[in-house]
């Protein structure tokens, strides 16, 4: 729909609407080939700090399972991730600032 660079800008802006790049999955689809990946790449700023949010990778796998027609497995993983968020046990990017409306309040930051 757009150039690669503009696509990156749009993906980053949309990611901010749902909690950040740590939670946004990605899929590249073709008639014959598909691949699924987290949107954030390597995220070198926090490399080696035991802080990375695995949600983007997990949700990318959910997209892959749905693409393959494994809807029950995808739903089980989605439900588990939802329960984890509801428990308030989250990574630093989702628990960061209590004044931020997009963060999860009364949360415990995990590594």
C-alpha cells in the first residue's frame, strides 16, 4: 500500500496506539508465502538487560497459527496472554508510568 519507509512509520504509529512496539505483531502475506515477526526487531537499547517484552513474538506466532488454520491453539495462547496482562505481571514497557493511561496500573514489573 505504501513504500517500505512509510510503512515503517505507519507501523510505529499504530504500535503506539496499542501499547508500543513490544506488543505489536507483524505479518507479511503473499498468495503462496507468509512470514510472521515482531515489529520491534532487535531493540538494542535494552539488549542484555533482561527487560524485553516477548508479547510481539508471541502474538506473531498467534497470527501464524491462525494463518495455518490452527485457531484453537491460537485462542489458547491469546487467552493466556490476556490473563497474564490482567494479573498485572508485565514487562517494564507496559508498567512504566502510573500516570500514563496506556500503562497497566498496580502492576508488578517482571524480567
